[in-house]
C-alpha cells in the first residue's frame, strides 16, 4: 500500500532528525531539561517494541485482525508488501481508516502506533471477561455484545464456555495499573513502572489521541486461539463500532463483527487454517449463516443485505482478507445456506459448514481477478 510506505518513511525520517537534534543540542541545559514530547514518544515507541520482542513466541500466532490497520503495529510484520489487485477498489471502511491516518503528523503516527499496539496487547493478554465488559465508548453496545456471544455459544457445536468476549478500549491506556500489567507481559521488570507512567503521559501529551478516544487506536477486532497470549478470545474495538456506525451499518455492527470473529473460533476448533483468502471469507460465510438462521438472529432479507455491504466495506485489494466483492459474496452465500435449508431450525455441524465453504470458495474468487492477482504475485516474487 503506497500510503503506508509513505508514513513509515516519514516516521523514520523524523526519528532520524530527532536523533540528530538530540546529539547537537546537548551541552547547555540538557541535564535538567524535561523531555520533549518527541523524546517521550520515541521512548514509548521503543518500550513497546521491546515489549513485543519480549513476548513468548506463540503470543501472537493465529491472531489476525479484521482489517490491516493503516497504523503499523510495532513488532514483527506478518505480511509482505505486494502490489494491489488491478481494477479493485478497497472497501469504504478501509478508505475511511486510511483517510484518518493520512491526517496524522509523523509524531502523531508514531504515538498512535505505540499506543494502539499497547492497547491490543492489553486486550489480548490482560483483559478478562470475568469483570463486566463495556462495549462502545459510552457502553451503548454492551447489551448487544452480550446477547450476541450468548447466542453464538449455543449456536455452533464447538467448545464455547472458555471463549471470552472482551472490549478493546483506547481509554484503558489511561490506567497505569493496566499498562503496567501489559508491559509485564514482555518488558524487563525494572522498566515496567516507568513505561506504564510514560504511556499514560503520552496519552494526554499528544492531543490527537483524544485521551484514547480517537477511533484509529481501536479501529479493529480480532479472534485469538487457545495457545496465544491470553487464550481463546474475541476482541471488539470501540473505534471499529464508532466507525461502522458512521458508515451507516450500525444496525448490524456488533452481531456481524462478533459473528465473523467467532467464525475464526470455529476454524480454530477444527484446525482449519487455509493459506488463502478463505481464512477470512470463511468466517464471513459462517457469520452470514448465523445472523440469517432461525436459531441465530433470524434477520430478514433487508438486514441480511446490510450485513453483506458491511462485509464488502472491509474488503481490501491485496490478496489478504478478500476483496469487497469476494467478502460480500461469502457473506451472502452463508446467509443463503440458512434461508434455503429444508428445516429452518437445524444448525449444520461446524465441520460440515467448513467443508461446504471450502468447496464453494473457488467459485467466489472471480476468475479474472484471480488470474491477474496471480500474475501480480508471480512478478512480485520473481
Ligand atoms: Zn477475520
């Protein structure tokens, strides 16, 4: 993605400039002068990088977010850059997220990267649904989230009691206790307290962060498998819910997104890790089946349609999570399985659903796009 490269380049250039400024400005009052905002952000970013590097090897394995955020997370990169699929236009939610990111200065971009990465580790490794979870900036989505996870646990035939649903909130970054717990996951113990204090300091030192309420900090959702950092869980970001509302899909946001993320748990339970877009389009299909099914939300045709447009809004053009058209088709296919089956109350076993989708998946990849994409991939690697 050209934009992302540009941000990284700008961020690195500024970091380099800061180092030079530091080296030349030392003599006079440096010993007693308080650190500048630039220095605070640079130090926090390094603390978060060190934290990621100190995590156990399996901590992030299998954890794939709903969208590739325009805010790059510190730590290892999972996906190589590649050219976009010709003729593809990314979904409206991605366009919106990229626009938000483009408004950030390099300093802000670095602060967002550090704090977004930190908040993701908090929700993945520290947060627990044993304390009541508050979904949405003002808790406006809590009851829908609870109803959705309850229904999903009874819907699919997988072990479900230990799948947590946790709220991903930028405002948690304001708690030194929570941030100390987070840094303890991988940072040297002697540095934990200082790093936690710095995180809460930067949160209010960089006004663009809005004290954790800027949607880009938590504009995502993810599902994590049993052997990852905090065990089986689905995380739902406040920033994602706010953005989906803004784009006009509020009616279906919580149910669709949690239905999709729970779909990853269905795949995890069957060790189904396909090495292509079906790893994302499968959960779109299972989610569609769930919301349209009589034992799920039994949503009508109009609402099912809204869900497929939400699926499309998170489609990308990088052979990553599926294009908008592919994701829309996967969701619609899942819905059709529910509405066209003989006995509306029967829920297909999850293993059967996975098989059915894997058979359908090649048909949901438009041939022209697939071929040009394959050609792009081949040239990128040669
Ligand atoms: Zn997903």
